[in-house]
C-alpha cells in the first residue's frame, strides 16, 4: 500500500508543497509558490531530480497556485498513489492538542483562531478549501504548530495579567514550531541513545523565525514563543522579547500607529533592525567577518538572548541530556553554535571544533559534551515528514 501524502504549507504569501512517503520520508515532488498576491508570483518545483520554474498570473493567490500544483500532480499521475493531504496549520489555540482529520467542526475551530494568527490561519484555510475541491476523495488532515506545546502547565503558559483575559479571550502563551521541536527532540533522543520518555532535551529551532523549547520526557514543558510568534528569541526580522511599556512610549511619545508598531516589531526588527543590513544570518556573518560592527552587534544580541533562554530551561527540566540545534541557522551556522556554547560556560561543554564545522548541509552530529554527560548536537528538522506521518497514522486509524 502507498504511503504518499501531499503536504501543503500555506504561509502568508508563499506556499510550500511536497509529496512525501510517510514511511521513508523520501519526496517525489517538492516545490514553492512565492510572492503570492504580488505582481511577480511564481511557482518552482523539483520533479524526478529536475528543477522547473513558471510565472503565475499577476496577483495570483493560494487557490491559483494550488490549481497549478493540482494540474501538475494529475498530469504526472502522482495523484494515483496519494492517500491524504496534510496541511500545516499555524494556530490551533487550546482546541487542538494533536493532528486531526478535517471536517466542518475542525474548519470552524481553525476559523475561531484567526484573530490569534491573522496572517496565517486564513492562508491555511484557503489551502484546505482548495485541496478539498481538487481532491474530493482524499482525507485532509490538519497538523498544528501549537499542538505539541499544549502539554505546558499553567505556570509556563500564563502571562501575569488579569486572569479574565485568559478565561474570556484566550490570552496566554501557545508556542509555535511544534512539529519541528517534536521531531528534533525525538531524533536527538535516538542520537544520544536515551528513551525519549526519560529524557531532558532543549531544542533550538533557528530559522527566519526562532524558538527554543524545553522537552521533558517527550513533552513540551516550556517554549519561547507566546500568544503569537513574536515573543522570545531575536529572529530574522522579529524583535522577540521586549518591555510592553514600549507600546505606550511609541504611540504617545513618537506617535506610532498600531499598524506601524506591529510592522516594526515583526518586519523591521531582529537581525535586520540591529544590523540595518539584512535579516539573513549568512549575509550578517559574512559582513561581521569583514568588520561590519552592526552585523557583529546583531550576532552578539542574537546569541546572548538564545544562551539566556537555553540556560533558563534547566528550571522546567531539572536536568539536561542534550541541547539540539536545528533550522537553517541551527543546522548550518558553526559560528552561532560556538558563540552560544561559549556563553554557556557554566555548563562546561567541551566543544569539538571539527565536529562543529562538519555538522552542516543536513548532517547531524554531537558537537560538544560536558562532564555530566550532557551533549550539544545538530539535528536537521523535517516538519513536512511529521505532517505526512501524522496524516498516514490518522488515515490508517479510520
Ligand atoms: P524558514 O524559517 O523560513 O524555514 P530556514 O530554516 O531556511 O528559514 O532558515 C533561514 C536562515 O538560515 C537564514 O537566516 C539563513 O541565512 C540561515 N542560514 C542558512 N544557511 C546558513 C549558513 N551556512 N550559515 C549561517 N546561516 C545560514
């Protein structure tokens, strides 16, 4: 029996897709639609090892991109082997603690969380509706970024605000990147030969968005993102943690509007804001290497915040077996990893420089160990495979 799942990951202006064998993780088709809603919308994909790129009509949205993807899949008869469509959904609120087969109640549940993820949940819903129309016979499965973190306890997820805001409006910390933290923690436990049910692992997902999670015995007990993906670490263009008093200062003293504050914190801050150069970590590292002082400053702030978060997560864990780096930065930047390990001097990690340099381009490996046996490792993530595995599991159970 086939295990092939079409995985759709609809972002606010992009759409990643893949056909993945849930059993092996191998892909027969991967692709990306970019600049959706803009004049230069395009679709690129890789099929049987060959790369293709086509322009989409000006202003094309997710449904137009999905129509192209569907016709490609049907032309190539790839749909014959599909068993399900798996959708990444960003915000499941408290309603979803795991992946689910999509029905009308699930669609309503995703709609109910639009206010908490106004850019992402509507795009996810558009993807779900387009896929339902195109593949009427296939089960659709939703996999939520927030679900893995629903195991957090109140002490970790409540803000110290009037409790009515939580009770009446769901204002609390939810956390994101759940599929990545789940996958990486499980793979990390395998790499260090520990049963996941008896392990204490800190996972650092460092991509354009960045978050760190404390995973105790396989469950998320704390994570750095909050009500929205803005809280926590310094990211490519997001500020991460700041003093909430800033809002009043910006609006009353500097006359910023709500939307200006929102755009500044989400799109003009982080590595980009500090370096005034780029949000791209690789470019920043290259500039810092050539003596660009603001690029160096951006890296320093990024690493210092990250090291502080990692150190603080020994509180919910009570012990430490491993710190696992993942995401584009975590999997490739030996510089960031080295800086963070140096900042964590209290943990007395002995960094293996050769292993640190070798762990990139998809290579996993242990790069440091301390006298108590805790390890630092690099573990490539694979969120799409988690989505395919969950979809396969749910379809089998039906
Ligand atoms: P997304 O969160 O959009 O999925 P990725 O996980 O692909 O993003 O991460 C993108 C980030 O990874 C960018 O900041 C990019 O510069 C960084 N990155 C990729 N390769 C390297 C590298 N060799 N060294 C440093 N940073 C890298």
